[in-house]
């Protein structure tokens, strides 16, 4: 009995000293991270993170959840890694930035049959309904720009359906994600068109700050830097460059392990 009590005490003490166990969280945002036809998590960013895990002998299971919940955990809980999320001035001091994954452009999209023309943010503010994903960086950024016509949903698939049904005029997303979603939905790339480019975004692997073990953070940051310097991340980037071109007609450039989307 005393032995059992001693073990329990040791475990509680160890937990209190080392904090919460590591969590790794991502969102469904193809082609960075998504579930394939077998329900397996895959994508360029997923493979980079898994390579870092192997170098650290880390067996943490990657969790998938909506973006709003993922970023909430990263803001409020210790020892939480999330990917792939945009690095912005507002977020700069909120998180530890472990390594860059990609660069992508944000745009707003309409059905090809829609004659709408957008030439400025002011025109965009006058659109009736723009679809965004709750917790997504594009919702956050557009809200910061004073948009009051945003209609959030749980995921990008919902926005595609709402756009096709006429409940939305436009949706905010990115070129590679749109192409992959159209492919998943059995639609043609010509069914949707970009009507306005918002900005470009640098996408990262990041870690929570409040209460996070500095040694754990540094191990991950060092491993991420080593993966990139060794050329392994570039190898993964070039692999996905070929996959995206061959299967989805998505054009990218790979440089120093970072995927640049057109």
C-alpha cells in the first residue's frame, strides 16, 4: 500500500514539476494538413512535423480539430504545438515560432457565373455575405479591417456548399486550398474564380507561451531548424510540389524547405 502511495506521489510531483504533457494540434486545411480517402492525416506540413517527431523520438499523436479551438488551446494552455498558422503582427508575441512551412496568398472567391467585380477593400465591405471559417486567420484579419459582413462556418467545405447554394456571395480562402476542395467535391477548377487578392501570409509551426516548458520549446525549435538546414524539409517540400502539380494542378515553388503557393 505504501508502495502504491509512493508511486502516485511521485507521478503527481513529476507532473507538477514538468507541467502538462505535449499536445500537437492541426486543422483540416489541404494541402498542408487533411484526411485522405482512408481517413489518415496527411499533407506537406504533417510530413514536416512527423519528421521532427522522429528526430526527437516523440510519439505524441497529432490531434485534428476546428481552428477556433486549436488556436484557443495555443493561447491558453502550456506545451501546445499547432500548425499550420499564419504569423501576423498581432500574434507575434503570443506564441513561440518554431519554423516556417509555407507562403500563401489570401483571396476572395465567387462562383464563375457571378459577374461581381471587386477592386478594393471598400467594395468588398459592401458585399452582402462573405464566408469565412470561425477562428481562421482570414476571419481575424478581415474583422481587424472593419468588416461586418462576415458569415463564419465550421470549415471550408461548408463555405463551398453555402457559396453554391447562394447563401454566400464570396468566400475567403487561398488558391491551393480552393483547388483541393474543388477536387474533393468533384467540381471543376473553372467553377469558382478569384475576384480579389487580399494579401500574402507566412505560415508557421508554433508553440504556446503561457506556462510552456522552455526546454521543451527549445528542443522542438532546434529540431525544426536542423531539419531545414539538413535539406530534409526541402526534400519533403519538393515531394509535395510534385504531388500537388500531378494530382491537383496546383503550382508551387520550393525554396529552403518552404512551399510558396502562387
